């Protein structure tokens, strides 16, 4: 080579150079429509990121990763492997905990029942907590509590257990999980006020000085994400909650340094890997911005990440393993300090031994075999991720400022602003899934009507409930957040189809009225079969006919009450209308057509077509209409 690194032989291409190349490949198609996609916050993600894409200079740089240096990590691993234990029986919970610790889990993570009807371990006395932790060396691993409105009570019991076990203060590690704002949003009610909880939390924070590492507060975004929050909204809520706890703890007497040290965060990662990486990286930048604004050195947040509850499906739950793996990968790449992978059957009941083992092994394989975590911030320098990180940081900061302008997180919850914001995002997302612009594999796409049932564990054996004395007077109430699983609408249709099959002995059916040769109808037949099975309706394919009378004869032989015509646009021009008429005369309660009607919609409806199914239409509403027709014809 005659050139040098300072004077390369090849000129650096500009964005316009790349665009000319891409547009030639697109052959006239619109670049923005075909290749630029938008996040739930409306952020345009341009695949042609490059050195011309600059981040805002006013943002602080990403704080360094804490991998390998955090005192919460008892093993030299890139992040702490967590697994919540939630069996209602303290004895069985203890066995599950010991098994988890013996097979790769690095921490004790307890899901404590808030009341007798709530999921979690039935810990109603300090003695029950001692049973759960029997034979666990609680000075060797951190103990994390998820106790909701009972967090203050459980924290005191844990401190007593540490003391009773003569655990040195320098070995006490864990998290109390005190999150009154998150509890209020999730439950819709909170004993006393938010400030009532922050005073005792500050006293606990003072009590744990000298401990190795205990996070007293937990700004937890899981309830908001489960209810439909966007990435920007989740960032804003995490920031606003963290700032509210900073204010509350310092008002109660802690210094800013002490308050920052005892606040942890729990955010969510989902199967959208790139967006999850950018979101978590953006949060590290934003919290550094907050600590700098407080006059402190920029510090990385104590960040725990859990795989998203809203992406977990009841149908074809085996696919949840893939979703959980993708989400855990994103969390590990983005620098999570602790990761929790939801078991694949978490939406069906109490996870069994197999499901817990798979959830653990996902993380262990990512760490030990895939090597995730050997490089700090491996996404750093990738222009697409850097740009999206910056854009999400901007969006999250703007929404955070909006919450602060309304008086802070507590006021925003009490006024319903947060709930309205999250609900609007959930509704918009639901529309996309209803039109199958987004798909849930195994549910709204590639369904399996004869899927095998997944096993769950038994839940009997909870100890007798022993209510304690009320800690606070009065109650704070707001409109609670409602979980919005992504697959819920389609799974409800599957449930409806199963109920009909149980009552009548036969699943709802629709006949695929195929016209022409296989090459003419195969694409739309495959699409229609996938769609109706996603709604719990069995699709019965015809052989392919060249005239309406043969199609009508096949329909009568199938025993179905409904039919959908499938073929090419060219065949529709001459055969769709007479075929619809023949099917109606043969007894079809309703006849549909697979494809867009275009200008011929009324012409096609006149001989008996009831409606049209096509990509981009509200197919969820169409499937509900099918069930309405079936119920009226029963």
C-alpha cells in the first residue's frame, strides 16, 4: 500500500454515498418507509448511522461498568445471577433456594407474599423467614427481598437474622426493596403516605452504615413496563422515582452521598435486543446526570434488570425461553449488575424445577460459554446503538422533566398523569399487535393448536396467615396500573376456541376455499391458516377448484360454517363474486376473502362477501367478528 493511516488510499464515504447505494438496491422504494423504523416513543431509527451521527455534547459520558468491582458480587462473574424464590411454603422455598445456590445462583432473592391471596412465600412471622433461610450462609451471599408493602417489616426481620447468626457487618449484603411509589402504582393503594415509608427507610439506611453493601430503596419500573410503558417513559419514571427517594431520604436526615449509596434500580429488558441495550445504557447516562446535578461525582446506578413480564405468553410457552435469552443477552451487554430471567412458564403458575433450571442456565451459558461480560460496554462505539442511546436519553430526560414540573413522581401518580401516559402507550401498542404489524411468535404468528401443556409446580402448604398490627394510619389511593401482556388479546381468543371445543367436542372451523392451482392460492392459504389458528379456529383447506360449484361442494363436505376465499388477485377478478354467492347458497353463515378488496369492495360484498382479511387490517377485530357470527349460528 502506498498510503498511510493518516492518508488512507480510500476516501471515507459520506451518508449521501451510502444512500445512493441503498436506493439503487431498493429500486425506487421509499427509504424511510422500507428501512427506517420507529420505537414506541416515536424515535426514528436510521440504519445508516455512522460517524456523521453525533451525540449531544452536554450529556456526561457513560460511567464505567462496575463489573468485577461491586461488593454485591460474591463470585468473580460479570453480573450476579438471580432467581426469585416464590413457593408459598417456607419449607419448599428453602429447598428451592438451596438448589438454586448449589447450581449457579449468586444471591438469595425472595418473593414474599404481601397478603394471603398474593403470590410469593408465606412469611408471616420472623420464624418463617428463618425457615426459608435455613442452612443458607447469609454472610456469603447477598439477600434480596421483594416484599412490596411489607418491605419495612421484612427488612427488620432480616437485620435480626443477621444479628442472630452473628454475621459480621462487613459481610451483610443485599437489598430491602423498599419502593412505596412502585407499590402505590401497582396496587392502587398504600398504607399511610409515601413519606410515611421514607422516614423508617431513612432510619434503616442509617442502621446499615458499616454494612458491606445494602440497597435500602428500590426504584422499580417493572409495574410500569408490564402495564405498557415505552422505553422513554420507563427511563423517566425510574429517574423521577429515584429523585423522589433522594429528596425523601435527605429530608429525613441523610446526606446526599448516603442517600445515593442506598438507592438501587430495577429496570426491564425485553426481546428487542438493540432497544433494550440502548435503554439501559441511556439510564446509566441519565442517573450520572442526576448525581452531577446534585453536586456529586457522576456515579453509575446500582442496576438490576429483569426480563419483561409482558412478553411472557401462556400459549406455546416454550418460545419464552428464546425471548428470555434475548432479553438476558441485552441486559448483560448493557452492563446490568444483576439479572433475573423469568421462567418460561411464569404466566401459567408457580414455575417448577425444570423451568427454574432453564432460567438459571440461560445466564450461566451467556457468562461461561458465550463470554458475555468479558468486555466492558461491548456495544460502545456501534453508531446505531450510540445514536439510539442518545435519543432515548433525550426522550427519557424530557419526560422526567415533565413529571418534575408537575410536582414529582408522587404527585404525578396521584393526579393520574403517569397512568394516563402509560395507558396511551399500551393502547397504541395493542393496535399494532391487532394489525399484526408486530407479532408474538407462537401466539399471533406460527400458532400450534395442538401444543403440549407445560407443567407447573404445586402451590399448597402455605403457613397460617398472621396479620401484624397496622404500621401506618390511613391509606393513599390512586388508579392502579393494569398489566397488559402483549399476547393477551390473541390468547383470549384461543381460550374462547378451547371453551367451544370443550362444550361441543369440536373446535371452531373455517373452510379455506382455494381457487385455481397451488401456485395461485398457496401464499394466501398459508397466511389465512396461520391467522385463524392464532385465533383458536381450525382452518380446513380445500383442494383447489376451478369453478364455484366445486368449491361449494367441498365446503359442504367440510362441515364448517364459515369460509374464506383464497387465491390470486387475477383469479379474484372473475371468480371471487360467483364463488361467494355459491358458498352462501351452500349454507355458509359468512364468507370472507383473503386480500385487499381495493375498488371492488362493494361489488364483492353484493353477492355475499361478509368481509376481508389482509395484512395491515385489524385482524383481531375480524376474528372477534367471526366468533360473534359463530355464537349467533349455534
